[in-house]
């Protein structure tokens, strides 16, 4: 979250993509950094054991949201 907010501060579009287990932590961090309500694109957790095809499917599902956030 910190890096995403720093990029935004520098005028660079950014999007946070995180797994469901870390969404709460990201929201708390955003609030503490003065950006409560920052949009988060969430994918299912865990991803560490997914093969490339399964991970690509999750990313494909989130891609429209990421692009929307970057626009």
C-alpha cells in the first residue's frame, strides 16, 4: 500500500492488487497513511500454489478493475 500511495503522490497512476487475506491490512495501512477508502483490487488467496494457468485466470478476472483504476 505504501508504494502505491507514493506512486500516486508522485503523479503516477497506480493500482493495488492484493489477495483476500491481505485486504484488511491494506485498508488499515491506507487509513493510517491518510488515504482511507483507497480502492483495492482483490483476488482470491492463496496464489502461491497456483500453476501459471490458474494464476493467469485470476489476473484476467481482475484486469478490468485494475485498468479502470489506472484511468
